[in-house]
């Protein structure tokens, strides 16, 4: 998906405090205004890192629960009762 920059209008008639005219924004100011005006898409690097750590922590907890004694016993009992029903 290609982004097109949002045009920023030139502001040559803006006045500052005490009625002093401000000079029009430079190229950097126009570019920064265009960047702030565009919507963000996706995550930043820090958000990726936090999301990855959270996913790994969730996977570790899930692994411990599934491989715990009670879950294995429950699944074994369920499979044995299903096989007993078929016999």
C-alpha cells in the first residue's frame, strides 16, 4: 500500500503574538506537519519487542499448563473413556 503525502498549505499570513507576522514554515516544518497528519499503520520496533515478549510468556504458561500432571491425567481419562465407549 503506497502512501501519498498530505499537502500542507503554506501559511504566509499567520500572525504571532503582538501582531508580528510569522515567516512561512520551512521545508522541514512542512515535512514534519505532513508526517504528523498521516495516520500510523502497524507497530513500532518497541511495540514489536513487547508483543514478542508477551507472546513468549503466554506460550510458556500455556506449555506449563498443558504439560502439567492434572491436564495430562484429564486428557488420558478422556481418551480412555472414549475408547471404552467404542469397545
